[in-house]
C-alpha cells in the first residue's frame, strides 16, 4: 500500500479527513492524487463545499492542499471539549 484517504459527506459539506502516504513514497504526487479522488467522490455525492482541517504546523499538508486548489480560511475558530489535557 502506498497511501490511503478517508472522506465523508454530511449532506452539504464534504470532508477530507485523512490523507496518508508511505514515507518512502512521499513527494511523488500520490497525496494529490488521493485528494483529487476524494474531491470527485464528494462532488458526486453533492458536496457544495469540500473541507479539510490541518494543524498550522503541518507545512507539508498545507502545501499539498494548496497545490490541490484548497484555500486556507482564516475566519473560523476550531473549538474542542476534551476530557483531559492528554485527550
């Protein structure tokens, strides 16, 4: 296996939740292919917005999603409720 991706659709938005490529196979365009396939899958389901959450320190993912045509939205705030500091 070279890579995998997980996408889901909530009735309006499509989410690319996980994209992973084997470390030995990175920088060869496989993540972009996976993202493109997720886009097709989600668009076929009717997604009008396709989203991905990426930590601000994950520069490789940010670069990959930018190359795939995604735009960073600075207007949203990510909220969590955690059971512990380790969660």
